[in-house]
C-alpha cells in the first residue's frame, strides 16, 4: 500500500474511533464510580510494548505488558498483565486516537482497568481519568502520584457527579489537584492506595 493510501486508511479509522468508544470512556466519571466499577486496580510498571495488526493490516493495536507490583482491587494472580490499546506505529503506517496516551515503556503508575477481557479502544476506566503516574519528587524524596497530565494529586474525595453527564476535560471528580492548605503535600503511592481501598469499603 502506498503512502497516501495508508494515510487515508489511518484518517478513516480515526473518524470511526469515537463511534467505537463507550459512553463511560468518553464522559467524565468520579472516583467513587471509577473505584467501584473498575474490574481491576493495580500499581504497576510497563515492562514491554508491541504493536500488532488485525487481519488485512488496517487496524493497529499496542499491547502493553505490565509488571503487577501491587493489586488494589480485583482478582489477578499472575506477575504480569497485558492490556491492548488501539493505536501504534508499524512501518510507515501510524494510527493514533485523539486525546489518548498509551502507557509508555518504563513508566510506573496506578491503573484502573475497566475490563481485562474486552478489546476496548482504551481499557483504562475513563481513559486518562483512570491512568495515574508515579513520579519521583526530589524535594520530598518520595514517589508522588500525578494525573496523566503531570498534575500532583493532593487527595481523593468520594464525590458523585451531578445527574447531567458531561465530557471529560480533566481528572475524575474527587481527584484534588490543588492543595487546600499551605502545609498539604502531594500524595505518595501508599496514601493513594489507602484512599482508594477506603472507597471500596
């Protein structure tokens, strides 16, 4: 397939992806719903990625392999977990879904998985809303939890969305990304996991 045809195929796929996504992955969610409805919540590290094609080569998916460091919710008994995301690059064909970031090699984070069996566009609950990173803070000398966009998380609250749903433009409702007091510090992984487990009780 020549270059313009590959570009055309990629463009058509990108137009179709919003139709494939479920409402729960496109709309804003809240921490209480995300914690309750996610099939699996775990702390992990990305140890491998590979791009696979569908029959005919018109769809690319990136299979991400995680080392499971700590299981926060769900039943999973293997040391590694594979999740499949739509998108990726192979040769001169590149497929990318707008507003979606596939976990990168070497990253560490806390992941809320909507379903480990279905082949969703993005298996993480609420896409970026269920994708938290662990970043080393040199000043505090600890790993702090941030949103996918790098905002430090200062707390989690069990808030519920209003009845009128809206598109997500940031973190899930209940994720505090600003300190309430001058002495507040970003959450470390242990505090974050304790807060999530508390929401499950």
